[in-house]
C-alpha cells in the first residue's frame, strides 16, 4: 500500500481547509490537502454575496463593531451557539478580511458621495464619507443591525478561494486533488491519518499525519433538493461518525432557503423579494400576504420557506416534470431594474432555465441550504473524542451558528475559523509526536479493501445505489424538512432504518474499475444513511422549535429543557445513533431573549 | 412536443485494459428547462452507472464541467438542451489528460500553471493585523475583479491552436492571470520579472492570434484585449532590454 507521511493532513481544500493549511505551512510544517475536486472548484466559490466583518467603513455601517456583530450572531443562532466562539469570531473577522486584502482580494471599496439603494422596493439615498474613500466597503444582508457584508461584486467566494489557493501555492501546501478520504485511521484514542481513494485510478492510499483536519463542507446532498454543490455529500462527517467516538453536533440543525430554481435548485437571491418581487401559486395568485399579513414575502427566510411548503401541500403548487413548485414574479420591477440591480438573477434565469425574468415567471421552491451541524469541536477546533483530529468551516460544529446561520457569516467563518484553528493547530504540532500503530493501520486498510471488494463483487446483493440514495433523500426532504412534527419524524426514522438495511445490500452495476463514480457513492452510502438517521432522530427527539428547527407540534423555543446541544455518535452495529447533550455555552454574555423576528413564543 | 434526444458520448476508461475508445448512444426524452447536467445525471443513474463526467457547483461558478459540446468547448451545466439539435455529441476536452469518458484532469494542469506564473501577490511588506487596510480605488478593484472572474475551466486551452500543438504553451488563462497581477499595485514584481515568465514563446509570443479563447470563454473575459495589451507591454520590455533600460 502506498503510504504518504505528512505533519498536517487536511481533508478538504476549500476556504477553511486551505486557511488552516496555510498557517501550518508558513510555520514550516509539511502540509497536504486532499480534495475530491481541484481546490479552486470547492463549494466555497459559490458563496456570492459576501462575508461579515464589522469594519464600519461604509455610511450604513457607521458605529459598527465586534460587539454588535457578536449580538447579531447570537440572536441569529436563536441562542443555540457557543458564545465564547461567537465572540472570538466577531473579534477576529475584521483582521481576517484585512489579511485577505493583503493577500490580494479586490474587495469593493468606499466611493465617496451620494448614491441610492433599494429596500422593500423603495429607493433611498445615502452619502459615503470622503475620509473613508478607498477603504473596504460593505453591503446589507438579512438579520444584521449594520451593513457589514464585505464583498467583491457577485463573486466573493470565488475571489476568496482563488486568493487563498494562490497563498497555499506560495506557502508550499500540496493539494492532492481527486483524492477522497474514505476512513480515518485511529486506535480509539488518537487519530493517525486517513485511507483515501484516488478518483483518477481507483487505487487506495494511506496518509499518515500528526494532525488530521476535516474541512469537507456541509452535507446538503443527503437532501433531494439542495442549493449545495454535488460534492457536498457529507463524506467528512461520515468518516468522523464512523469512528464511533467523534460526535456530530446538532445534526438536526439544517437551514433552508426559500428560492432555489427548479430543477437545479441554484439559488436566486433574497434581493428579488427585497426589491418587491412576489411569490405566486398555480393560479398565478399571491399567497404570502394571507399567511403573513404584515411582512408577506419579506418575512424571514425560514418563515417564507415554511409557508411555501405549506401552500404546495395545500395543492397550490405548479406541477412540472421535476415535481411541484411555485413562481417568483419580478416582471413588474421592469427591465431597467432587473438588468442593473438584479443582473445575476437575470443571468441565472437565462443560462440555467431558459427563462427571461423580465417577461416570464421563475419556477422556485425551498431547498436545503446550509448545515449548522458538523463534527463537534472545542473552541480551538479540536474534535471531541480523538487526539490529533480537528475540524473547521461548515464541516465543523465549532459552534458559532447554533440553530440558524446569518447570511455572510458562512464565508466569514471559513477564513476566521481557519485562522484561529490554524494558529491552535500549529501550537499543537509544535509540542506533539505521534506513535503510528501499524496494527491499526493494517486493520483499517483491510476493512476498506474488503468493503470495496464486496461492493464490486455484489457479495451482499445488487441493490441499486442511486435508488437507495433517492429513497433516503425523499424521506429527509418530505419529513425532516422545513416543517417538522413528531409523527412525520418518527415515520422518517422508521423508513430510514429500512433503507439503511437496503444500503447494506448495495452492489455495483458497473465494473468499478478506475474513477468509477458509482463505486465512489457506494462506498459512502451506508455512512450517508447513518448521517440521515442522526438528522432525523435528533430532530425527532428535540421537542421544541429553535431557529431553523421548526416543530409544528412544539412551536415554542424551550430554554428550560432544550438550551443544549445534541451530540450524536454511532456505535458499531447499532441501528440508531446515541444522542447525548451538553450545555450550548459555558460563557453567557448575552442572556437568552427575543430575536426580534420569527416566532416569539419562548418557554424559559 | 417532447423531443427524443440522442446523445453520442465518447467512452474510454484508461484504467480498464479491456476498454477501447468508442462512442455510445443514449436516448432521452427532453423535459422543459433541461440542462446537460440534468440530462447526463439522468443517463448515468438510469441507463449506465459507469458513465464518467464532472459536475460540481452545476451553477457556472466552479468550472468543473467543461466538455466539447457538438464541436465547441463549453460548460455543460449552463448548456440548455433546447438550444441544441436532436442529436448531441459530447467529447472530453482535448489537451488535458483523460480520466475517463468526459472527465479530464484539469487539476494537474492548472496547479502546474499556477506554480509557473507564480500566481500570487509578490510583496516584501509584512501584514500588520492591528492597522487599517491599505486604500484602493474602487474602480481599480472592479477592474482587477473583471480579470479575476476566470474559473479555470479549461475551455480557452482546449480551443487554442497553439496549446493543441505544443504542451508547454501557457494559454490564455495564464496570460490573463499575469495581466491581473500587473494591474494590481500590491504585486511588487518588476517588468523584467513578468517578462521572464511570459515574454517567451511559451507565453505571449506563442499566441497565434486565433482568439478562439475569447469566443469560447464561458465567463466572457476580455481575453482578446488582455492578450493584445500584454503583447505590447512585453514587446516594449524586450526593446527596452536591448537598450538595458528595462526595470
């Protein structure tokens, strides 16, 4: 077996993984990132809007500071976050943004003088100060008290990722692309690296490392409808869960976005509704004002998503070959407005739908968007349960998002957590030596080789891996989605357990030689089912509503019983995850209160 | 009227000794708003599990899905079947090493390119996290972003006459990258240093001016202009070097 040794092995080469890797490489440590795609294709690039940092340079951001950003983040999380982490995050964000500027990001800058902006379809005026000219500017995002979202046009994630990878190349970080980690090597106490499968040749390879980092992003692809890239299938969470020791934090904390286009679920921005766009049903009639008389289409993300789902369930969806959907109507905003203020939306509609939004309706429906959940770590990014294992970014439950992430805080987390965890990881590496247990390595490789042989040889059956995955996705989408209730959640758990048994009988329909996309999915399908069961079971047991976790049968946020974080582990041979709980935060700077939006019923 | 689409797809698995390069035909009923991402995923999941291709963001952002679509390099995710005839021929990008079927190894090529052109800001300054950022004119930031929009999909390389003939040609993507850093005041590289990277036949002087790069660029980058400007700059630097006055 080909074996490669390195000081730091980062599984994932998106923004968080590469930021940690850069820190280690600059400190002189040998660093390798594994990535299932070339690093610049990582899903970080898709975050278009921007990242939050309280620089307070622009007129509408005046008076902003880390305190305000901290409060917005804690409120946004519905008090589900670790406040110590949220505080570190808010304090470090401005430094991280400036550091990225130093490395080459062409951030948009303050242009002095008068300019106009739109809110709720109305036009307003603002004046930028002369003395702030040329400093990094910011735009408005939901759930924030100030304009705090730094951006580069409509490609913030893209420029961040390219600049970060530039820095990684300069620092000597080696990226092994098309290399997928399929298991962690550990002896129950210490993580020693990973077994990976080359997605060019199909060969297995052992990576031994002093420290291993999971930075594989979210797991949106366990849902049928998601805005996530096709690579976001949770492989990092799966290999962590497979250790039987490392917990997934708050697996049930999943965010949805109201307007994914049908069929591909590419996101169209909330700006459409912000500027006066409306949602229509099968009769081409508005409906949001009936459910939410005051805010109508402008209610918060989760609220709009819930009513859209409800309305489709009432038989008011538009039938299509891709299932029922609703319409987004921005025709009345006019060609001028759409071509200037919503240019990106116009491009998406034309390129990916063949729809002209100036004259036609846009087919939309809510889609899974973000996993607040992830590999549970302490504030230094060290995973619970295994020494030498770390996690950062969307893959981690660090946990600054709690039960709801604010727009612009995801990109910010990648580079802020990357910086903080990177520094801590370097400290760790400096004083640490590991003993590689050859028996543990040999055993792990043997298990993985056998798994693959059984799949290729159809030793356990010939279940179609795509059919199994689709069945899983249907359960999560239909029963563990935007609206949740005990009956549906229990039914999802029961059905997922049956599908889990089916997943053990998967066998390849192709020969599995070489890149083999079918084998790639088949290797992780059981892990995907275990992860799906963590989400469904965790949601079923949590009898309250908090942030994105909305229970129809328990509509109140229950701080008395549920101000705690779910920790899901999976013991070998079990059919359900083991759920444990811990307090959400050791330090309480901002006591639980009303968010000021969404549901206000709270049990204290 | 629903069309029946015929896909002629190049097939070859270089890891399989029994595999020989050939074309397979797949028939699929067209659905409204169908893109090549929807179509190829459907074919793989319903007709042939071994079909290999690359998609990642499926939103035209990541550049993973470039292939030759009816003779022209483009991103499959932003190609609607309604814009294509009943018969659709899909081939992998040339120049890049084949992984299998429609999938090619762009990662190795681009990482070598990024190392070669030293695609990062070269500076002797030290980052001080406690001070305010250096100022930049917003118009300049937007100009840099315009060139930074490249997604390294490989279409410009696949469509390039020079790149198809000589493996060491840097391609429009690399030349555009250098143009981006020349424009950026944070990069302290001198004329001479840039010249060493691109003032050669592997660089700007290898370009034959066919400019298919700009025609096929899915991000509509102004490659023609950038190649022209770079050629002029490097030409001047060459002249200045003759007289030993280049910086």
